[in-house]
C-alpha cells in the first residue's frame, strides 16, 4: 500500500513514519505545493492531508488534486478543529474521511486500510482550459487549429500551467515535478519551455506560454479576435 502524508509538523511526520513504515510505502510532503506535485505525478492508495499547510492549504490541494489526477486516491483530511464547518468544507472539496488532532496512530492506520479497500474512481483523462485541451493519456494538446503530440516532460509542464491558470507556476516547482530532487543543469528547464512553445506553435499557440519575470511560467488567457 502506498500512502502520501502531507503534514507540516515534522514531529508528527516522524511519529507516523515510525508507526507505519513497516506496513506501508510512505512519502512525505511539508507544504501544500509539494504535496500536490507528488500526488499528481505518482500513484497513491491513500493521501493523508493536513488542513493547515504552508502555501496551498488542504482544501485547495484537495480540490486541485480531484480536478487533475487521473488515478484518484482516497483522502483523509487532518484538522485541529472539530467543527461541522471544517468537515463540510473538507468533504465538499473531495475528502473521503476526517480525523481530528490529536489522534491515535492506530486509528489512522485502521482508517487508511479501510479507505484503501474502496474502489478508486477514475478522473477525466482530459484537461481543458479555454480553447486548449490536454489529453493526459496520449500526451496530445488540441485547439481550434488542430492538435499536436507532446513529449512527456512538455506535457507535464503544460498540465501544471493549465491546472494553475491564470496564475504562474514557479520555476522550481516545475523543475521538481519534472526531475524531483535531481534537476539537471540550470538551462534544462528553459530548453524544455522552448520545445513546448515550438510544439504549440504548430497549432498557432506558441504565445500561450508566458514568462513571468521573477515568478515562473503561466498559461496566458485565450486571445480574443
């Protein structure tokens, strides 16, 4: 069983690791952005997701994951507040279960195992923003002027930008999604952006990838007229 734990309390991370690492394959993320990157680029049976996180909060991560991931893991939301409003927001965002801090590690294990046995729904393989549609299984992008096949890393970059549009995606976040903790030389990302623009130029959309100085790259809005 593969489980992702998105939690910014390092002591709690360590306790969960010590209790579950002999029974489950665990990955850990400290921030919402890192958690979303891992969740959408890997397969997990269950995601344990804290509500309050640096960067994106748990609600935002849950919503973005439900929109983006082709393989849908079950999600347990963690919160320090036992209010009906918090639970309502979590379930509305796509959480499957709720666990209030402090909690028993044994109870966490029981809930993870129960959720892992549930059938996993499939999300749409296609992602559409304005006039662009990305087929995530075929790595093709289409628009009014036709379609073009993308290399895997170009498709990953475009998917990140489409998921976050119109906001820019930081360069280091894109690099982590492509290469995890072992990025190549500093010019590699610019080279991949260049090739993505060349591919989109084949369908008249090279200008849809914007460089946002000091922030990263963004999917530009559809040009009218």
